[in-house]
C-alpha cells in the first residue's frame, strides 16, 4: 500500500513539473523591476505633471518627516518621493530634529504649447483677468505672475486693454515655468467685417455671404501678415463669435434671412443683426429674395410675380422668352416718352419697368435677364452701341439660349415709344442686327451683390 502511494506521489510530481515547463517559457525569468525615480538635491525642482522625483537629502538628515504646502499640486511620501499632481507651485519641507530644509516644486506641462492664457486676444479697451488654461491639465492652482514685457498688464494679471488695434508680447510665469506670448487687440467692427465680409460703411446690412453653400470664416491675423485665424482659433485666444447665440463654426452653411452675429470676450458682448441672402443666381433660380433689404426684395419679388403669372408648366424655352418679351412690351414704356436725359435714377434699374412701368434700355434688359433666369432660360446681358435714323448711343439688350443656340433679343426696340402693340423686328436673331454693335456680353449673376443692390435693382447708385 505504501509502495503504491509512493508511486502515485512520483507521478503527481512528474505531471506538475511538465505543467510548469509548459506554462513558463524557456529563457524567461519572473523578475519584478522597481520603478526608477530620478533624484534631486537642489532647493528648486521642476517636475512634469504626473511624474515623480525623490529628494536626495544632505548629510546629517535622518529619520526625516516630510510635508507639503499644497497637496493639490504635489504630494510627498515618508521616503521623500514627490509626485506632481496639478500645475502650480508647492513647497516640500523636510524636518530632522531641529533641522529643516524647504524645496520649491514647480509642476509644469510636458510641453509649453499645452497651456496658454485665457485671453491672448482682447477687444480694444477691454479689461480682462488673465489666467492659465489648458485642455490637458488642471490649472486651478496656478497663480501667474507677469514681468514688464507688456506694459498694459499689471502684476496681478489684469489686462487694461490696448487703446487701438495692435499687438505686443508679454512674459508670464509661475515658479520656474515661464513663457513669452503674443497679445493682440482687435477692433470689433474689424472682426465682423473680416469674418462676414460685410461692408458696414454701406447703407445696407446685407452680407456677401451666400446662403446655402459652405462658407469658411476667417480673419487676417495681426501678428503675422497673410495668415488667418478661424473662429475656433480666435475662441482659443479668448474671443468667441456667435451666430444666433451658438458658437460660429470654422465652416458653416448660412440660411437666408436675418441673423444676429455676436462677439463675446470676457463679460463684454457686441452684437449686430445682418441679412444673409442667396447668391444672385440662386436668388433668381429659387425665386427667393429672403435676406435682401426691403427695396431690393421688392424688385426681385416683382419679377418673380410676373414669372409665376405668365410662365406655365410644359412651356418650351422659346415660349417662355416670347411670354417675357410680350409682357415687357405691353406693361412698360420707354421713360419720359423717349427723353432719358431727364430720367430719375430708378429708371436705370430693373425697378423702372417692373415697378414704375417705364425705364431706359438697361431697365428693360436687366428685367428681362431676371425673368428669363427665374424661368429657367439661360440669358446674358449685352451692351454696345445702337444707331437709329438720327443718332448713335450706348445701348443694352439681351442674348438667350434656345435649343443649344444663342439668339439676340432687344425688348426696348421692339417696344415703340408710347407702346400699345408688339414688334418682333429685334426678336431672336442669331447674328444680331446691322444697327446694333456688340461691345460686351456678360452674365449679370456673376456681378457682386453690391452692384445689384445699388445699381441693377433700384438704380439708386447712379
């Protein structure tokens, strides 16, 4: 019986040995290495946040007791190992009997670029309290100090603002961590003009932003000529841009209509209402003039009302052109019975024939362009010289595309002074007419909104 048990024990030991060989790979040893902690002996030490360092005590210090002035910044073990917890400054005290030694610990970021001031940019004449901020570190324990690198910042970090737009540099530090940074002052109007491309000197609040398409917002940096700063970059510097109360994106799509644009910096907020509209082409194609000023919108809407009235589903392009041509002839007359010299400004814009029932040649041509484009017919605006039996002079007419061919059309000369009946003498000619000399052909939708608002629609800019 004993012999049998002895054999069983030997078998069990043999199996255990096989298992151990199987589990532990050959050539590997199970050794645990102690973490290496750097030591320091100087009275000041900078430690990267999250790292540790051990105090190397001078001779004569034994059985020391350690304490820290701020556990939120740095802790210390009974063996003198300091752990950096948050950015800031803490004093570690080592006591041995009557002896005492103090070590100043600066907890710093791994990279200087990982921290910055809450306001590297201000609005002109703005007062702000400067503090250190970071996406990575807790900066609540940092108490900044400033050197005299920038005269507008006092020792407590209060920025008094810069009277005019400009920039300068300043130095800030805590403990042994220091940095020089740029400090920029922006004019609020200048930011809005740059980001929104709005002309505030203009008597219209309509911006050059086109609704419905991606728009990249950026301002020209004052620090380095030619570089731009996006809203997110400006926000990081301390100034936020808002659209209707929400943060402005670097790239966004505006809807047509009135929007409130705000600049927020500290407790200072400046807001302005602006109108955003479609591009000229999209305004005509969509038949939607939302976002334009009241006068301009009235002219657009008049053109759209005519198109909705005279253009029906299923019409060919030629039928559409004829309907627009006939409408202008029967509903408009040349201004002052042919005396354009005494015509008022409105007679030169589309509002002449659309709202007043009379206008000069370019009023006819612009109105025709608007209605043809709104009806889905490709159209161009033609300028040049026309000659009648008594004189020659500047003139405007149109060109339309029908069945992949371009044709000239002149509604003004097909509408005799006094009106009342239609002519087709200047209707759909491929080559034009001997008494019309073409100088320029252009797509009016390519012209900027300013020209439309001040000239093509109302004529008030003439």
